[in-house]
């Protein structure tokens, strides 16, 4: 009888609910007896004083932070991202830890106390990173040492993503959980005939990099997904809406990018915002009748483009298209036109170079061609558009309908910066009425979006 009673007690004890699951010895339980004596902003302040150097901390320096990454879906691997506050954060940090499935213990929103004594901070892959120094590298904190530095509290906060625009991407937003609204994947990525996956295409080696564009005239940006992520083979959603993730840099520190914790962090519940385009296709060759030709040879270096019927429309910012001559690896074609916002102080630069009016009713077989080059375009953009309802008056410019000439090729950041690339023979024979052709540059004076675009050999012909 006593044996049965003891057995019942053991069974009852085994069924008692616990507030938390068992954790390995390397992870501290909640209600830690520590008090912060600093904050994450102060720690990053030391880093930004000399970001080229690695700083090793001596003595107890303790701050609180909240987990904003998760490795549950496989898109983060041994990188724990934390930020200083659950809402309106101002500082974020990448912590390298030698722990698999860390989200079981350091779950999203979990408040941590972090003691950096004996750890080092430096720039790895373009972002401030905390870990163990080895020469010039920051490596993972060994699992046996994690409990000396990361202390898990009993608080799980609701993380409110910081709403920003791609235009605002800069170093101080790195490692923060952000939200971008009213965005969609580029058209070619969600073509029903050939839809892309997150990271399962033949060209995806380590990460799949997918271009998103804004429905509200914000800059485009890149979403990166690990080829090891559980959702790497999922098709990209075709609609538009909001996206949440961690803002960081790509592996080679070439551009800002977003990493998702889960595909559920993309909420594309709206239909796509379609751009107005005009596409007559490509023509086989130019006609013999020249309607407009410009090689910028009569312009003055470092002065705004003028004459020949050109109109400069500065929609935002202060920079105009200017003439320039250059030699070397990125030589001009004699004298060429360019737009470069660096040094302008412009938060955003939107500048147009618009051709004189071309009458498409009195001609047939019209064809456009031009050449473009970049001096590292980075996140800046150049587009070519056409309007047939603008009256030529600047005050009515933005009221006109401008359609992208989607058949034209424009040099991209991925193209070699020294090459001049032809647009192809852009067929304009389907255009009716009087039309203006506009080259629109979008960029800013911020480091990633201050790329240079160059233009030359603009030619419009007819039969």
C-alpha cells in the first residue's frame, strides 16, 4: 500500500505544470540578481568612436536588451540580434554565440541582461558585432561561456517594429527590428510564368537576394534569405503590403538588407501597385530620319546641361544634371551628362533631364536609343519615361502622366562601372501625339544612395 501511495505522489509531481521549460546549464534562468550600470547606446558609442578598431571590455559593464531575431526558421545562424528597447529603439547589436536553436532560450522579445566583461566589439560584415576576439575577427562566444555574459530574465516584451523608409537606411538603424510599409517584390520576381523563390534559384549560393520596391516613391531595397532557411524554397508573395525584419548589411558589406525571422513577417494582403508603363517592344534598327540627337559635346564641363531643347526639372533636392569629362577606368564618351548628389546635403534627390517635344503623329517607326554608365550606382536609380499629355510648362510637370519605357535597358549597380551600356533600340512607334522623353534620377546625399549615373548618345529616329 505504501509503495502504491509513493508511486501516485511521483506521478502527480510529474504532471505539475511549470512556468518554464528546463534550460541547459549554460543558460541562466529568470529573475537574475544583476543591475545594469550602462546601456547599449553607451556601448555602441565606444565602438563608433573608432569603428575600425576592436574594443575588448575589462570589468563588469552590464546593460539590458531585447531579442529581435529568431533562428527557429533557419534564417539566422548563431547570430543573436538585440536592441535597447521594445519600442522606438535607438541601438542594436549582433551577438555571435556558439549555440544552435537559441530561440528556445533567447526567444523573440525576451529581455536580457548582458555583461560584456571579457568580450570584444568590432565591425563584422559591416555591422557592430559582440563576441570573442581572435586577431582581427570577432568569433562566437563558446557555449560554455554564454552563461557568463547573457542573463535571461522572466520578461518577454511585445516588440513594436520601428517604421522607417528605405531612404532612411543608415548605420544607426543597423540591427534594429524595422517595418517597411506599402512595398512589393519587383515585377520580374513574381511573374506567374516564372515566379522566384526566397532563396532556391540556381544562382543563389549562400543567400537569395530579392529586390523590393515601394508603392509610395521610396527607394527600392534588398531582402536577403539564407539558402538554409526552412522557407528558402517558398515562392515570393505576389501582392503588396508590409514587411518586418532586421536591418543589417549583406555578407560583403556592399548594401543594406533585411533578414526575416519568418515568412509570416511579410504581410502582402493588398493587390500590387502597378506602375504606368509603355512598351512597344524593341526595334531591329534605327530609321534614317533623325528627330533628336545629343552627345553633349557642346556642353560645358561641371555646368548644368542646357540648350538643345533640354529642360531640367528638379523635383526634390537641389542637384541638376551636369556635363563632365573623365578618363581612366570610368571614362566619359568624350563629354557626357551625369547626376551626382554627393555633397549636396539633399535628403532626397529627384532630378529630371527632359528632351524637347517629339511629334509622333507626323512620323512613323520612331526609335529611341541611349547609353548609360554608373560610378557605383549603389541604391540610386535612373529611369526613362515618356509623357504625351505634358504641355511643356514646368508648373504642370507633376500633373502630367509619365510612363516608364520598360523595354529600355539602363545600367545597373551589378554592371561593371566602367562600361557604357546601350539601352537597345526602343520602339516608340505605338506612341501617338506629341511626347517628351524624361530621364529621372532618384538618390540622395546619404552614403548608400549617392551613386552617380551617366548618360550619353541620346538618339531618336524615324523612317
